[in-house]
């Protein structure tokens, strides 16, 4: 497979996987159970944490090796900036947290399903950026191995996007009363990922000196999502073993993918 084909595939599978997960709304009559939701969100958390470490933070530090002892600086600053970026999105975009039943952002006249959709969209932006930054860095190196590693990250994101798509669409069905609307909301929430990936790709490819900062930025944004939303929404405290094993399996899957393909 050519490097261009791997890039296109990586951008597409993160969207297609969410769409396929959303399609499960046609096969389930009820909302997803709390136990299944705990496992799904725990798994997604594990994948994102592992991706942040192996696919983003470590490459960020290695990419700043010319800094010597201070090679951690781009990773540190980028990581914290990624968290601040999510704080900005939380304040700037009106959305509704299903897990806490709290509304954030500006007070605007949007219905509950629209605000639920925006909440998921916010979560998906860092994932798309991470994939885009990884492929942008691979384009700079021009090595097939770098593209394969970036594709591994995209595959990991896609694996967790499938159950995540179902976790979005099924509650949407209850909120909207329509399977079609729920499916479209779930699909649209995933559409932001290839868009963010495209932006990340051109930023990383054009501003090569900033690549370590960009990679760490995506990691910080994803860890922020895990800590603020995924883990609390998973309600691991109610099902500690299920949630914890979900996190561990997700982490292990992403770790194996990154090491095997990286």
C-alpha cells in the first residue's frame, strides 16, 4: 500500500467506524445498558491513554531530541496547551453531558439532542487531530514505517469509535424518538474526525519544527477528555471490575497495535 493510500485509509476508517457503530441503532430497541456503557467508555479511555503515551508523547520527546536535557519541554507545554484547548471548547460550545446531566457553554436555544451531539463532537476533535498530526509527521519523514505507525494509531481510534458510535446513537434514539435522526447524529459526530485530521495533517506537514508540540497537544486534549468526561460518564464506581478491565483491555489493545506496527 502506498503512503498516500495509508493516509487516506487512516482518515476514512475513523469516520466509517463511528458510522458503523451508529448503525447499531437499527438493531437495538433499548438504550445501552449501564454495564455495557461502563465497558465501552472504559475501553475508549484505555485506548486514548495508550495512544497518548506511545503514539504522541514519546514521539514528541524523541522529536525534540536536539533540545538535549530539555527535550521534555515541547511535550510538557504542548500537553498542557491541549488541555487548555478543551477548556476553551467547553466554554465556547454549548453542549450537554449525558453522564452528569449538566449543560456547559453559552446559553443558546438548542434542544437537548443537539447539545448531546455537540458534546460528542468536542470529544472527537482531539482524536482527529492526533491522527492528522501523526500522518503529517510521517509525511515529513517520508518513511513507510512512519506511515504504518500512524495507521496503527488510526486503527486504534477506529476500534474504539465503533462502540462509541453505538453509545452515541442509542441515547439519541431515546432523546429524539427516531432511529434515523439518531443514526444521522451519530454519523455527523464522527464526521468531525477526518476534518480535524486533515487540518492536523497540513499543520504538522507545513510546520515541521512544531511537530513535537502538535503531537503533545493532541495527547493533552485526549487525556483531558478521558479525565473529565469518559471516566466519570463510565461510572466505574458502580461497576469497578467491568470499568477497570475495560480500561486495561483498551490500553493493551492500543499498546500492542502501536508496538507491533510502530
